[in-house]
C-alpha cells in the first residue's frame, strides 16, 4: 500500500482574512506586535521576512516604492493612452506606484501618444481622446505633488524626455481641432 505524499504549503497563498484568528501567546505577556517573533500575530503566514510595520496594519499591501526605480515617496497612479483607428480603437494604461521623476516620464510619453494617435476615429474624436487627455492631466497633479526622490536611494529612473509641448508630433492634435473650428464657423456663417 502506498502512502499519499505529504501536503506542501502554497508559497503564494495569501492569509485568509475570514479565518478564525489564532490566539496570540505573546499578548498575555504584554509583548507588543513589533517585538514578537516573525510569523506570529497578524503577520502570520508571511515567514521570517514579514515587515511588522505594515503587516500589523494591513497584511495585503506592502509599502509601495516606485515600480520603475523603487524610490520613495511614490503615489499609486494610472496613466492612459488612446489610439483611434478608423473603425477600431486601442486603449493602453500603465499603473502602479510611481515617484515624481518616473511618473513625469510616463505622463509625457502617454500624453504625447494620445495627442497624435488618438483622434482618428469618430468616437475617439469627440469623446474618448478628450477624456483620456483630461484623465492624464489630473493624474499628473498627484505625481507633481510628490517630493523628488533622494539621490542614491533608487535604481535607474525612467527618462522624462522633452515636455509634451516641445514634441512635434503632439501638434497633430491641432488638425482635428482646426477641423471642428472650421465646421462650427461655417455652420454659424450659413445660419
């Protein structure tokens, strides 16, 4: 007769927030959660590398550094780009925690893409591209409010590139705007 193999624990398993809590043997001794051995208390199941500063408050989210360079402070943001084709549309997004420098680089790249590729379908022209451009402007405000990262405390950062108003392809957006202005002016002059 064969014996079944021993069950292995899933290294990627998350702690179940609805499971009944194990009694904490250190609570009766008056030991604060930071001084308890790792893997005990609310950080249970996270192993010896658990961070008690954030595991006690919220076991699901670690402190977030920039997704590109790891710098702190970082803000969780989402930048979007839109490409309007004659019949189809394509949406792109890049989200996650970003520092001030990397967030500015992502903003400039996504905004410039949308300004020259976003206008080429009827639905994109009037609704989606203006919404995407405004979304990125409001999201950029969160990144601009951050302090710049300290030198030497982060990895290679995303290049910011030239500002959006100095990129020649960004001025392709003037074509549909001038066309709409022409239609409005010709409609008013005929009335």
